[in-house]
């Protein structure tokens, strides 16, 4: 079953961004290399992590877990769109769901656990009320399918 069969489309995501594909992203088979998908996901994450400055002073966000499903190949030239939503918010971490689209077809989906880490102690640090509130506004659990 392809991801496009039950996908709600990028419009369902509260955060959206796009990346232009580069010839350098391709591999010997002529499609975009699987390692580049992590860069697509990063482009989507920075929309929330850094543009809204959710990390506490002296803290940073780190990836604790990344699950990435490749659903279809991506071909150059062109663009991809990345949809990002929050699945759940914990005490010091949160879970994102992201989907990558090319020509309105979902080509990859990912679930990422992100932890706020204190830069001095290198241990997890509770999210601020501001961060918890903003992340809660972006929760869309149905997008995990």
C-alpha cells in the first residue's frame, strides 16, 4: 500500500516548508539519495525549533529517536514539500510527525522524538510553559497514519 492511498495531504499539516532538489542530491540510480531525506526533515523541524525560539536559555533540542519510512523514490529536478506536526508533548520532550511530498504524493514519513537538553549538564531539561503551550497548538495525532 503506498502512503498516498490514505494520506490527507500537506494541507493537513500546521507547518509547511519546501526544499529545491539539487543535482548533487542524486545517486547512481538517478534518484535522490536516501541520506538527503534527513535534510528534508531538518528543513521542516527548524520551522518550529529555531524560528520560534522554544528552547530555554542554556538548553538545546536534540534528536533522541528518528523513524523514517521511504515510500517512493524522489527524482530530480523539482522540489519537495515537508509537512510537520506535533504528535504529543511530554515533560522534557515531544514527538513530531513529518511527511515529505513530491508532486503532491507522499514519498516519505517520519516520527522524531526530540528532547530539550541542558547544555551544561547534558541531561534532559523540562520544557518551558511557553514551549509546551506552542507545541500543544501544533498537535495533530491523526497525521501519524
